[in-house]
């Protein structure tokens, strides 16, 4: 396929329905849409990997412990859309579900979270659409992390599109709590007892104290 740079245009992912018509596909299948999200994750993952290695090699510092990525399952997307009372259309999905592409960055210390966030936001071409600081303001469940919704540019053969990716940045301690809580309390259908919910909050607070102590020890 011939690439004509002059024809490059920036399109938003929500215009993909038109884009797809242009490539003469009448039905935009779920898998085709997921391709764009997968590519956005790849783009971002490479950049994060570069930061991780750069800090290790040039500053002798493990800024990032590890990175996990995932594409939200169709079931989970539909559940979220129903919960938020959106009509089940691809347009609504693209517009309103911000975490179809998810990247989770796990770092050692709380202060690293802000360094990583600043690094991500300094990448040319990547835009921040939304930020949520659940570190200074944890959720009522006790959940702590920094969330950013980024618009990640993906270069296609003839145009550039921006794809939403949710990045969750957490310390190892926060990740330990969240991963267990996600399995045992956040996702299960029945409501936990008040006593158990309180216990989770108290564990979250203990984790938070631990994070603060670790930061002091590091200084
Ligand atoms: P899953 O299974 O992890 O994908 P937005 O529409 O972007 O403004 P959103 O996505 O409704 O807001 O909410 P928010 O607060 O940004 O949270 C999104 C994700 O954060 C969740 O995704 C979870 O991954 C995580 N999260 C939020 N609250 C909790 C919590 O109390 N405990 C745990 N363990 N994780 C939490 P999903 O789609 O809900 O679930």
C-alpha cells in the first residue's frame, strides 16, 4: 500500500466507524476495533520499557518494578456499559469506556508514582485526557493508585489515530492490596459484610503507612 504522507490526518477513534467504511468493510467487528487498542498498548509499553531500562542503566535506580497490560474482556465491557446505563453501541463504547486498553505500572515507592506520571505526560504526542489521584484521596473502599487516561497516537498506513489507554500507577504495596481486594471483594457479586469492608479499609491504611515508612527509609 502506498503511503502518502500529505494525506495523513488526525482522526479520533470514534471516527473509526467512518474509517472502516473507507477501507470497505461494512461491519466493524469487535476484533477489528480491539486491534487499535492492542496497538496503542504496544506503543505505550515500548516507551515505558525505555524509561525502565534507562533508569536502571544510567541512574542505577529501579524506577519501575514491572508492567502489566490487558485488553478488557467483552463481558467486562458490556457489564460496565450496563452499569453506567449506556446503550450498547460501539460508538458509546469508544466514547465512554476509558479502560478498554489498560496498562498497570508497578513501582517501589510512592514518590516514583509521580515521577512516572510526569514522564508519561512528557512524551511528545501523548495527551492526558483525565487524571485521578486516588493516592492523596483514596476511594472509600481504601483503593489507592494514580490513574491517567491518555490519548496515544497510533500511526496507521495513511493516518494517525488517537486511542484511549488507562494507565494505573501503583506501588508494590498498593498492588498487593488491590489485586487481592479485586478478587475477593471488588468483583464478587454479593456485597461484603460491613465488618469485612472495614477490615479491607484498615488493611489499606496499614499498606499506606508501610509505603510512607519505606519512602522515609529510602531517604
Ligand atoms: P477491572 O476489572 O479492573 O477492569 P472513568 O469512566 O474512567 O471516569 P471508571 O473506569 O468507572 O471511571 O472508574 P475508576 O475509578 O477510574 O476505576 C477504574 C478501575 O480502577 C477499575 O476498573 C479497577 O481496575 C480499579 N478500581 C477502582 N476502584 C477499585 C477498588 O475499590 N478496588 C480495586 N481492587 N480496584 C479498583 P473496573 O472496570 O471497575 O474493573
